C-alpha cells in the first residue's frame, strides 16, 4: 500500500513546516512501513543549522521516524476514522552519518511490540543504502 501527502495528513495532525514525511511507498500493517522525506535546501531549519555546512538536525530525523511510526500504528491497529493524539514516550537513538540538502531519507518502521494504545517500534533511516540513524521509539495514543 502507498500513501500520498494528502492521505498522510488525514492520519497525523502535522502540517508545514513540521510535517516530516512526504509519502509512504510501502506499508504492510503489523509488518513494515517505508516512508520518504525529501530533504530540500529550502527547509526552514537549514537557515541556522548550520549556515556554512547545512545538516538536518537529529531531532527532526527522529521526528520523521516518529511520524512514520504513527502512520504505521494507525494502519496496524486499524484506527481508520479516528482522530488521535500521539504522545512520544521513549526514544533510544544512534546517529551514524549527517543528512544534508538533496538527500532523500528512506525511513523503515517495524514492530517491537504493539498494544491497544501503546506501541514500541524499531525505526531506521537511510540515505541511498547507507544507514544514517536508528531509533527505538515508544509512544501512546489518545482519542480526541
């Protein structure tokens, strides 16, 4: 299953400039999700991070992985039609390489453990086929 930006916006509340995933290119509920973030030189955060050698902030890479995880949870737990609030509870992260303008971040999400309103996910971010970051993410949800 693939999702475009409009379909992603129906699931998570984030909007520009804080929507960090552009599309989902593969999703198999309860198994795996692959999302894409195109990193443009025009991103607002590059103005100050760092002007001479632009690098995507690690916290925004984590945010992109968390947003992809929310989409994955939404479909894995069959939450269609529900408005949800997501609470990030735990992040354990390793960064391997910087992400710079022109890179395409490919984010992979798999299950560690999913319960009815809590999830623990393994996420990895790649540029081309090089691992740039990985994180275990724990979160909770609440219906609005």
